[in-house]
C-alpha cells in the first residue's frame, strides 16, 4: 500500500504539500512524475512545479539523486518505511494539471503523485489533510469506509484517473442506467438552474447508456458511479475524460438560468461538452488504441487512431444531445455546417492525413501556432466529418455507424483495438468497398464526398459567401484597443500572394483607416484589388491585394432539411436525425 497525504498547504501561494509513504522501499528506489496526462497529448513536464523534495527513513535523511527532468533515485537502507515530501505549485486553471487558491483546489494525480518504480500495481491511497473549513471533496475514487477523506485506487493507473475537486461546491445527483451520477459545480453564480442542468445531463446519460447497451433493467454502463466536476470561469472551455468521471471547464454564462428558452447557444455548447466527455467513458477510456493498453508516463504515447477516438466522439457528442431531445435537427445541421466550414478553411487537410495528424498531435495540434492551419488538420473536426461520411455510407448500405460502434465494443469486450479491427467491423457492416474507402479517407488527403452523402440523406447543401477576411485567407483578431492583428495567413490565398504575414497589424485600405477589416466594404468592393497599409515590426508597408475570385475560401456551406428529397432519402434522414 502506497499512501499520499495531500494538503492544500498554502492557498495564497498556490502550493499543495504532498507526503508519500511506502513500506519496504528498494535499496535504490526509483521515483518519477509523469510528463503527460492521458487524454491530453502534450508533454507538460509536471515535475517543473515540484520543489523542496526530501526523503527520510525514520530519523535518517535519505539521499535523493535526480537522474533526469522528472526522475529521482532514493538511496534507502533496510526495509523501514520511506517518507518522501515535497511541494507542488498549483496555478493551472485548465483540467489537465492542478490548481489551488482561496476559493478552490483541483488536482490530477499525474501532477501530484510520484510514481514508485516496481510498485505500480500496488493499491494506492490518497488522504486529503488540513482541508479548509467549509470545503468539500468530490472525486470518483472509492472512499475508504469509515474515513472522512481517504480514498483508494487499485493501482497507479487508477490513481491518476480520478481527479479531485475541492472547495465549497454546488452538488446534485441523479441516476442513469441504474447507476448513481453526481454533478458538482465550482465558481457558479447563485441561482443558476441546477435542476435543469441535472435533468438534461441525465437525458444525455440515459441516451448514451442505451446507445451502447440497449434499454432495459439489465443495461448497465461499465462503471458503478460517475462524477461530472465542472469549474465555471469568466472565459475558458475544456474537458478531460476519465474512467468514472470528467473534469469540465466552461464559462459561467453557459449555465442554464431559470426560465431560459431552449436552444440557448452557450448552454448547448456546455451540453455538447458534457456529452463528449461522457461518450469517452466508452470510447477511449475502455475501447481504446492498442498503443494505450499500458501507458508510459515518461514520454509521448503515439497512436494513429485519434481520428477515431476523438473524431468519432466529436461526431456523437452533438448527435447524442439531439437524440436526447435537447437539440432540434435544424440547429444540429447548423453545428455540422460549422465543422464542415472549419475543415474547408484548413489548407493543412491537403498535406496531412488524419492518421498523420493523430500521430503528430503531440507536436502539431497541441502546439499550435500561426502556421498550424497550413500543415495539419484537426483530427476532432475532420475525424467527426469522416464519422459522418461513414455513417451516411453505412446507412445507404442498410446499416449504421451505431451498429459498428456496438460491434467493436462487443468484439473487443470494451478493450484495446487497432485500425485493422475498425476496418473489419466496417467491412462486416458495409462491405469491403466501404472499408477500403475509409482507409483512403484516413490515410489520404482527398476531399470527403460529403455533398453527395448529405443529399442522399435529404439534407440540402447551399453555398454562401464567407466573411471578407476568411475569403482572403486571413485569420484575424480584431478589437477596439488592439486594432486588426493577423493571426494566420492561409497558404495559396489572396493574402498570402500579396505578402501579408502573421503578426502584421492592418491599418488602412485604399488610404482609409480601418478598425475592423469589414469596414473596407464601405469604400471598396469586395472583389476589387486594393492597397493595404500595414505595420510590421513598427515599419509601415503598402501591399496590393488582389482578391482571388475562384478561391474555395470565399465559399462556405449552409445545410438545410430538404423536404422535397426522394422518399428513400427522407427515410434515411428520419433514421439518422429522427425527422
Ligand atoms: Zn475528447
């Protein structure tokens, strides 16, 4: 048994104090802190926040030798218990690390709990000590019977898969799939509609349990209880999936207010996030890439399958909100069109396949910069569109992606899978030709046949003009104080050909000062060449910009229910969207 005593020691300096106790240490006992957290594919080097590391056995101080950026060896004598203590700086508001201030505390084990060499499969216990008055603890880790704040995990993997939320929390409970669910909210304003949040989340959970396991009293999710831990802030969004919980971050304005009408955009976004992370309890936490059968916490864990585990989860997140009756078909198509237009405005899709984008997530998608849209494509967004294309193709063949997901769940018994198994499941449901097509979509860079497939499901594709900046190939940040700043210039666009660069500040068009680029439409036509005055490194330059009338960047899609479609197309849409 390994024990970690965790104390919110200095809330104002954002310091947790951790004391690790292990019996019978090795003579040269290796200790390390993970460099990443599963679910978020970036080397974060959590050890950079550790300080004051000390070790002792009884009254003897044990020498600690640091051997790399996140690893130490303790020179122990005899079998007396080893005590290791240290501080961890906790001031990361995301869901991926740890946080502590006067209001709340949050941590993932990957940020706070040293991994003990050779003892990974021992039981691990966490005891929360010195809890400030009025603070509560929320976690899906099993509480030790008869204790106030001691929790136990079967091994290190489980220990770091149950985040902890500490503070004065709003709490609510419901049951779904015959299993207790808890929802806690930190940082909320008083008087938000908690009842509605619980009721809507419950509908999403019931829909997903039924999706994987059918309806009926014997349909049970693969966890005995589940926790949603939401932290609400002024601005921010994120979620991280775990085996029996999720840590969520969302703006306060996304919480439902009493009497709020259905279809509120920020609230629908929160429901989509809830749905996404809950779906992961099956798709990536259990059904998972073969490469994740065992995690290596010391380095990147590469897989070519994030298009499936993130992309297909993204496809199902809003679809499950729709199936739960919380989103209408028209609004669902508007969200789908947004994803389509995002991918269409990403030139990187023509040079980087989904499999490559998955593999290089660690150094490309997660370390995005001004050139990211030119060299990679989001495996979330394009992965979701691939799921859409696959679902509509399977439906045309008399099956569905739902059936393929369930077949994979059954055949893997909710465990690791590889690409071959995915292709096999598609072949069984939709034929060899479709499996081959999916392979091309994932490993190639050709466009997905979305228009044909959508029209075959009674969805009309209408083409409309994009905003001015998008049509020129510019991604901007515009504000009254900052002016017009260029964030990215898309390759092969009018702006790229004119010589505009990321970092430029756009000042004037044809001699007229602008505060937003759209203002130029007041004195020049959208399609006419114009003189652009900009500042670069404090020097002024004038460039001539020639709009490219044939650029696909000038067009975006709008999707609509097509009531005049053929009868089979309408039937396919009903089976897919319920109307
Ligand atoms: Zn995800």
